[in-house]
């Protein structure tokens, strides 16, 4: 059962690469490929438990997987955004996942495309303070198998998101602060008769250029989500399906001129059922003028 929970974290990590409240100029295309890697022998407990060595672990504390289990996830994200007008930017993102969980009893692997995400950002303010509305749809394109011992590549239901993004430049290359607050409507999984409940989500980020030419910078991120406590699982009445989490991340930004490189580290902060190891990432992006 723990292997089923492994994939949740990678669903949320792409927020580290958000363009934020800045929409693209008309006719500009932004493309990016990024890879994520995590290997973990522990996860955050969702209930109090006494381990075989006598140690008591409270909910939210890191504990070993049962039967010497270990999880590994490697994910490739390919995404693109296009400025339809100076105020409207459309985007799309597709992950390719390779997920593995093994213990003394069995080894389980899944690989293939995950859930497709499409989005639109609409600029509201474009002065010193940038403000944009973001709309997004997650389509259930990732293969889903609900049998015990399998690792789903998708969530088997669609999401609708609406968020408000704010950003402000600090007057130096690669230097800004930004934030988003949004609500995610997680539609019912009709095949399994499960209503996963809705979520509020947010992220805060700040970047700072380490040189005046904007070739090198650091970005810090804090993101989180809180689910609807009324989530319903019709197979197990009363059980919650929310994905409450908090996560911090640090990204090194390198502008090589022809491409923009991001090297990232992220750590979940005691979110129950999530793997407790750090996630490492590398991303390469480029912006092109199509007209």
C-alpha cells in the first residue's frame, strides 16, 4: 500500500519552475525539460506506531518503510508556454514517470506518461506589481491501476484549478518576490466511486541575482496545500483522501545565454504518508520568438 503513495510528491513539484505572475510577450514561446529524482527508505507516519526496535513514532515523524522497503521516483517533465497576447499565456505540461518500490517481499515498478496539465494565465496588472489569474486543468491521462501492490501513474480523475498570482521585481536581474493562492477542485473518480475532496494550495518564492549581469542567482520556495476534510472514499467511509503537505526548496539559477539552467533541492516537512527524503531536480529552458 505504501507504494501507491509514492507518486503524490512529484505531482506537486513543478511549482518550483513557475513563471509566476509574468505573462509572456505575444509571439514568445518558452520550453523546458526538467528531471526529478528521489530515493527514500523512510516516509512520514500517518498514525502513531511502535517500531520493532521499541521506538514510538508519532504522526508526521519520519519512520522506515515496513519490511525494509525503499521507494524511488524518476520523472521527466516536458512543458511549454506561449504568449497569445501580451496579457494571455497558454501552457501545457506532460510528465514521464518511472516509479519503483521494493521490500523483502516484492518489487513493484511502473513507467509511462502521467496526467496532462494545461493552463492559461491572464495578466491583470502589469506595472511594478504584477498580478495574474491562472486557470488550469489536469486531465487523467496517466495509467491507473487500483489493485494492491501497484503504483499508479495518474490519479484517475480530473482537477480544475483557479489561482491568483502576484509578483514584484526587485530591480536587479533574477531578483523578485512572488506568491500564489489557489483552489483546486478535484472531480469525482466515477470508476471507483471516490470523491477525493477539494484543496487550497499556495506558494511563496523569492529570487536574488548573485551578479549584476544576471548570470547566476538563487531562488527559495515554500509551497503547501490543505485538503477538504470532508473527502469521501466510498470503499472506506470516514477515511480522508486529502494531500496536506508543506515543502521548502532552494534552486540555483544559471543563465548560459542560449539556455537557462535550474538545479534544485526540495524537502517535505513532515507531511503524512509522503517519502521523507530530499528531491533533486535539474531543468533546462529556453525562450524563442516565433513572430
